[in-house]
């Protein structure tokens, strides 16, 4: 707690040991209650808490007035001690109140009740919203996380280097914000979707270990866990393998978690992408709960049930003790959800002491039903959900249902970090060109054991790319980069990028590698998401001082606003009518 020339203590600081001291407090007026004819109780508040002050009734202070109150600390009269308040044993009496600034009535009360206030109103008056305990706590969690991460990176010999905000477009896949050049009308910079290009060139430049708490900008639709601009622990290392990168990042996030939660989470487990999909149906598994996907394909090799016969993959999940919750309507909804993700259908079974109740039970043999029950370790009262489809679809559908039905709220349970490694090098096929698309970015190293399959079976090639996941949230990604031109050429070839196109598009980035690029790799860790989870918030807007709304607007500054015609002219821009 910090005194200044205007105050001796902060509002959350006074205790019984201060009784008898003359103090000066500064802050905002919270609640005011009349106390008899002559006196009033006034709560004075700052980010550390509130103190009750007893003032003359004729002192004109109202909600949110900024005040300096001097007085003497005394014990509260018996029976009026407030044990829920850290300062609840004392009050300040014989008060002299200076109004430093009067205030108009706030549009919402500045206390916990504000949690129900419409978010737009909160964001319109964010400076008031920030006065609340929850927001003050969140900003401080954020600062502590940044501090712990910085300290961990410095301790590990990483050098903080700042990279530019006005950059060329980079091939990382996100839509970018463009900034028009006034000197060269018609030309544009992009705002960096990450410092990727520069951090790799820092490795060519011999920096060896780089980090930055970097602002990244991506023009993508906003969600609870996504803003246009976000902060990232961005890092890159030379002469390393994957484990070196994972260890360095683990150290930083575990320090951050320990700084906030008090306990250090255990060493972070690794799981391959394939196992994550197979067991949890998703590449960002939430390991706080079970309900793992259980393999059933071989239990139905000889089945007569058409929907299961010949299916590439059959799996099930067990929803423990919840069969009764699911009536016809809810089961139909689950089926619709499964279909919306691409499944042909969803089989449900309710387990009771008498056996299994399911619309498909009559198509399955006794042995098959018994096998399902035993593999899923079914107990009376359980609901079982089964999907038979292509492997990916089966995994994705059950992974979604597992999360929908089992995922705890963000603040519950332990912190479960997991590294997901060996992501596929290519994901899906470009509809226009028919070539595979890069899973991470085109500079990601293929897994050495799979390089030979790049032409014959590209979709099965794994990469040295990894994600860090916490409680089912993807915190970030990274990879070991390609530093040899021959391997880069082979990857470009699979992607359908010719030598000429590569030289034109990526020459400015790759040519410097010819001067001696060391083997290198790195990672980008989304700090907003990490802070949100550590602060127990479901939405990253709650841990950002001045976020945009879901529609990308800032109601406080009214941005974005229309371009000023003079400015547009100077930039050589004309605005066309909007086409959607
Ligand atoms: N540039 C990547 C990202 O922002 C991270 C990395 O590969 O280092 O996701």
C-alpha cells in the first residue's frame, strides 16, 4: 500500500492496530447512510477497499465525489463490527472532508451489483466500470502474469526486442488490418498478426533467444475468447529442438500460474494431436473431467446393424448418472447437434438395472450390447452416446458432445495444462487449387519420420508444431521452423507454390536465410486467455482494460468512425458503398 503527499493510508488498509492514529484517506465516495440527525456514515473507496468514515451530516458529498478525508481511527462501537470487511473493525471519526472533485450521478452503481449491468453500458463508461473491485482485481492479475512471464524469460536469458507495428502482409492465414501509406497512395502496410517474420529474422541476426510481450492484430470475427488486438508472449530460440521450446514456455506459464493461484501446477504433460483427437475428440482437450471417447469399432466388426456395419470408426462416451435428465426432446437436440457437425446420426442408450434402453437395441446382439456396456463401464442411470462415421467425424462429434455435457465453468477445478504435439502438417485441401493447405504456416518443419510421405500421402504427414492448452482453451501455437531451402522447396511444392511464386511472395523473408539461418523454433502464447482463466473469467473482455464489443466497436470512444474526407484525400482513398 502506498502513501503519497495527499494520503497516509489507502482505503483497505486500516485495522485495529491503527486505532488512535490521525490518518488521511483519498478516494471516491461509495455508500452514504444517515446516522441520527447530525452524522452520516460515508464509505470512502479506492482500489484497495473501503473505509467507513463518520462525517457531519451537512457535509455535501455524494456517490463518486472525489474526496480527501482526514480524521482519527477508532474502534467501531460494539455490535457494529463488520466481519465481512477487512477494515470492518474500525472507522474514521472527527473527519474533515475536502471535496477534490464533485461528480455527477454514475449511470450504474460501482459495486458488485454492476455484474448484471448491460455490457455495452459498462464499456461505454469503462472508466467507471474499472473502479469496481472485480475489474481492479483482473487488471492486477494481468499485471502479475505479465511480470511473472517477463521475469521467467529474463531468467532464461531471453532478450526483449521490439518489432515494428507497420509491416508487410505475412502469410500466417489471418485477415489483416491494412494501413494506407500517405507517401505512396495506393500502397499499404499491414498491422502485424504476429511478429513471426521479424522474430525469425532476429534468429538469422544471431539474437539466439528473443521474447516480447507483443500486440498482435487480426481482423477476424470476435468471440468470447477473441479480440481484434490481443497480447502475446512471443518467443523464438536458435539451435533448439521442440523440447527446448516447450520447456522454456512451460517455465513461464507455470510461474505465472503459481504467482496467481499460489500453487505451482505439475510439469505439463504432452499428448500427440492424434491421441487428443482419439481420446477427447478435439485438439484442445479439457483434462479437468473424464468422459473420454471409448473405442468400439472392433466390437461391431460382424454387426448386422446397418448404421454400424463397415463404419471407419465407432466410438462412444458415457455421461454418468444423467440418463433421467434426457427426455425425447433433449435427445433429439443432441442428435441435431451431431448432425450439424457432419454425423449421419447419433445412437443413445439409457442404462438401467434391467438393461439397456435404446431405439437401436433391437438391431444389436446381446453380446454387442454387453460389450458396449463393459467397454464404457456403464452403470445404471448412465446415458451412453455412440457415433459411427469417418474417424474425424466420429471424434469431432463426440468431442463436442463431451464438452457440451461435461465441461465445468472456467473457475472450477484444477489448472490443467497440456502440450498437444505433432499436429498434421497439412489440413484440408484448397478448393480452388486442389492442393493441401498448411496446418500452421508454410514454414513449419515436417516430422523427420514423415518427410518421405509428403508427396505420396501428404495428409498423414505430421509436423513439429505444437499448441499449449489450458482447461480446454488453446493458449497458443508454435513450431520448429524450416531453415533449409531444399526442405522448404519440397513443402512449397506440396502446397502448389512454384519457385517463382515463392520468390515473389516470401523472398524478402526467405532470402536472408541464405546468409546462414540457424535451426530455430518458437511460440506465441495468448496472454488474454491465460489471464482470463487465471482470473476465473469466461470472457477475455473482462481482463482487458479497454476491449471492443463483440461487434468490434468501442462504445466509449465511438470508434470506428467514418474517415474524414480531407484525410481520405491525402491518403488517396475513396470510400465505395458497402457490399456484403
Ligand atoms: N506466430 C505464431 C502465432 O502467432 C506463433 C509462432 O509460431 O511462434 O500463432
